[in-house]
C-alpha cells in the first residue's frame, strides 16, 4: 500500500475513534490555499459551549525519524493549520463563536497477519484497529497541542 493510502487509513481510523467518543465529524481533508486540515470535528456535550477540534493526524511506522510524527508539527505547520482553520470558520460563520482547539493524533501503523476491522481499546495504545494487513494504533491523542484561535 502506498504512503497516501496509509495516511488516509490513519485518518479514517482516527475519525472512527472520535465518533466512538461522541464527536461529530464535520469535514475531512478541508483544504484552501493555506493548507489542509485532516479532520474537523464538533463535540456538543455542553450545548451552551460546543467545541471545534481541528485535528492533524500523523501516521507513521514504528521508529520513524520524526518521533512518530511529532517532529512534523513545526511552528510553520501550526501557522498553516491555523490559517486554514480561519478559512473554515469564515465559510461557516455559525460556528465562529465555538471554542476552538488544535489536536494532534499520533498513529502507529505496521503490517499484521490478521485480517479484520475491529476497533478495540488496549493498554499500550488509546485504540487499535486491524484494517486488512495493517495494524493501526492511536498511540497518543494530544488535546490542544498548540495555541487555539
């Protein structure tokens, strides 16, 4: 499987996990001239103060050169995500008063011999999913990983 396919599967996995924890996925791969946001999700547990999460997903094989994707969230990348989030809010002014935050999902991917699509919680990872021949693990979900709008 190619790198973009693995990245898309990692985003699918995180979207599924977010939905299982009460989030509504508003948009996937929102893009504009400033950049792209992998997942935009809304949580309305407290209806008076809904939350928007702009989620950057980093899917890597174990032992990657950039610390599982953490090293790829540079200040320049953060600025692009923030500008893109501003464009999303400009297109959706009804959400402009929502509390906003920028989350990062660190996903590990490796080849597995099993072939099913169960989502389960494990001790060493937040969640695990087997998709085809690949095992995806949500290693870390970093809430408010960098300053919000």
